[in-house]
């Protein structure tokens, strides 16, 4: 073979290879730029933090690991798992429809979403990370430094990080797409089945007492009630009492919103009821579940003894409170 020809071919092959490498590098750079999320609001930034495992000690879980969109930002386990398989002490509540709540957590230990954001991050069986360290971690990420500069005109700090997380959670409001809303607002008079309409009538009836606790746009009065899940023997969580130290609060827990309740099983602060059917059975006669409850609410003293048809109608009604659109699901 002609040596000059061989060298020429070798040269052109080398040039070709270099061009391919350069093209791939440019493609990768372009791809990276395209995939980087556009963060232009506090809600966008809060969402990014909410689903980022950077806020847990070993970077294995995020807020969204326990508050999952497919379960209306709750979990499908009785007790969520934290870092190193730590087990939460109470069932994970939904963080949807929190914008107008007065208290947070089952025992109402904090009164703002900003305060709430810190607690699971520092909880040793949940994310187990000092919030001071969490702030430092966020500051080490160039993308976060840029986003916080653009949105808050400041570097990431405890105040604006919690503000962003709270802004995201405040955005998780129901949009009126649930069948109940369409029916109640005369948008679709056929949105509820006959059974669901009967269930609605039972739910709001004075003798059923459901509406005494679950009222208002989000089906909660933001109160604390003892529904009979404390007996001091097998059920020993004292609930609100641990915060207030008031004996009147013994066994009381925050009344949750019923919006999207069909998606948030299992139920109660301890996840002891697996289905909505069990929940309705419990309210029909709580003494079938807990023989000697302590400090049970006066509304619960007398069993309601729902018929099987009434139970079915109530469960069907509760399904009508499920939003067609769950944010970011």
C-alpha cells in the first residue's frame, strides 16, 4: 500500500473521530440544558425541593417519598419509612388542601407550613438531617443558588427554603373537579350516582353527626377530637395532650380533610383501618373496635348502627370527593 495514502487515510479517520466526539459533547450539553427544569416561581422552587432527596441525611428519600402525588400526597403504608428504614410514629397525612389549615400534624404541634417543613427533615426516624446542614447542602448546589437568586434575590437560607416548600404545599389545593363539587355546584347534575346522593344525605343528616366534624369546603372544622382510639392499654398515643398537657385533650387528634380520602388509605393516626368500609364500620359502632375508650367525644358515645345499605352509600359518597385532577400527579 502507498505509505502516503495510508497516512492520509489515517489522518482523515482521526479527524472524523474527533468530529464525532465533539458532536457528542455538544449534544450532551444541549441535552443537559433541555432537561434542566425551568424554575421561575416560588412554587416551582418548592416543588424541586419537595422531591429532592438532598434534604435527607443519606440522600435516599425526599418529602415526596412519603407524600406521594398518586395517593393525594399521603402514603399507602400505615407508617412511612425514613432513612435507614426508620419507621414513622404516625400515619402520613395528606398535605393537599393545607393552605387554610390552622394546625399541622395529627397533634397540631405547629401552626404554619413554614414550621411544618422543618420537622420531618430533622426527625431522626424520618429524614434525620439537621436543618442547618440542609441549608448548607442547598447552598452547595449551583442550580439552587441561581434559582434562589432569581426568585428571592438572596442565597438559600432557612427562611426562604421553608417559604418555598410552604408555597408549593399551598399550591396543592383541590380544583373543584371532584364529582361532588360538579354536582353541588350544578355543573353536572348527574355527577353523583343515586347511591352517592343517598350517602350525601346521610352524611349531612343531624342524626349521623358526620357533618359536626367534617364541614366546610374541605370537610374539616380544624378541630381536635377523640373518636375513641385511646384506651391506655393497646392504644396509648395521647395525641393533642402531648402538646397541650391539658387532660381534656387526652386522645384527641386533628380532624382531617375528607377530600381525596379514597386515595389516602390506610386511615386514622395509626393506620389501623385499611379501607373506607372499615372506617364506616368504625363510625357505625366504635365499640366493636375499641371496647373501653377513654375520653371519647360525646358525639361518639352512642353507636349509629348504620344499615348495610347506608354503609355502602356512605362509602360511595366518600369516593365522590376524589379530585379528577391531582396537582403534578
